[in-house]
C-alpha cells in the first residue's frame, strides 16, 4: 500500500490552442516530461467524486471559502478491474495552499472501505494516520458517489526544481450516472476541444521564464474547478430544460447560478 502527501499552490489557466502551442515551444527548454508520460505522450486519469446527498461539499467549494475539502477515488485504468490499484484522496485547500493525502488499495478494497469502513491491512504508521483522517471525514460527511470526471493529461516537472509541475488537461469528460471506475470513460465534455486546462503546481514562486511567457501570450489566471464546472453545468441544464427541481441552498435565475454558503 503506497501513500502520498504534499502541500502546494495550484494555479489554473484556461488556454486556447494558439496559446497552448506557443507555450509548448519553450517547455522542453525548462522542463522534462513526467514519468507517467511514457515517450512524451499524455496519459488518462479517471475520478469518482463523493459528496453528500444534497451536494454540500461542491456547493461549499463554489462559495470560495477560506477552507474547503473534498474526497475522490482515482484510477489510471478504465475500466478498472477489482484488483487494479486505485487511490483514495482527501484534498484540502486552506487560504490558497492545497494539501493532499492519499492511500492506494485495490478497487475492491476501496469499495469495502468506503461502504463498510473495512480497511486493508497495513503496519505503516503514516498510512494509519491517513486512514484516521479519512475516517474523520467520512464520519462527518455521509457521502455517496456523485460525479464522474476523466481527462487526458500532459505533465512536466522543472529541470532545476522537481517540486515545480505543469499539467495540461484536455477531453475533460463528466457524467452523473454510472458512478463507478469499473465503467468505461464516456460522458459530456466540459471544455471545448481546442482548449487546454493548465495547472501550475508549485511550493514557492512561479519561475520568471513562465511569468514572462504567460504575459507575452496574454494567458491569465482562471478560477476553474472540474467538479464545480460539471456541477454548475448540471444545474443550468435543469433550468434550461424547465424541469422543476429542488436544490437546497441554491438561488437560481435564468442565466445565473448562485451558490449560497451553508452549514451541514
């Protein structure tokens, strides 16, 4: 059983194809492909996001609080088999700094833990500590699978600073049914085919070369959440289809969705 944890800043940008192609011209000068980008190729990520029955976690996140948290199950295979390794992640954002803790287990073990709180056997103290955090989260939030999101990713790390990562995501795909990693990846796209979601992931400051290139290409920071975008699209689709739905703690108008702060 593997464990991974870190704290860093994550800054997002939504690029058009011209901006992406021009930025990629200088990336090899300063960065190397991530180990998962075998042969320099992109790879796929598949996620199930968990939330309460009234979608409290994503609603709270969209209200942009100082502190927010979420939980998801991630795989690098699709469809995932019961004995394939997956990652259960708890992610917290505190004042702009992201902290993520995760443990790995098989898909079958993940189901036993999430549904029945049966933990895989481990003798590692740090793994037990993460499970205590997960237990506390699941005790506080009665969650269930609510959102599927997958995407194709290119990832790079700095030649001089391995803590500096840059990722480009495309084919962001979402659905709110067939909520299991054992299903094939399919659904609706949440960004255009000629767009890339870029994330700068760093523990200190953004390198000067990247700052200068972003300025030159007029690439500006964007407030973008994959789960948040999928959720607001879902709400807007319900409004547009004129279905009568009740969504707690949300005020809606024809062309706007307002997420209200609330306490569970």
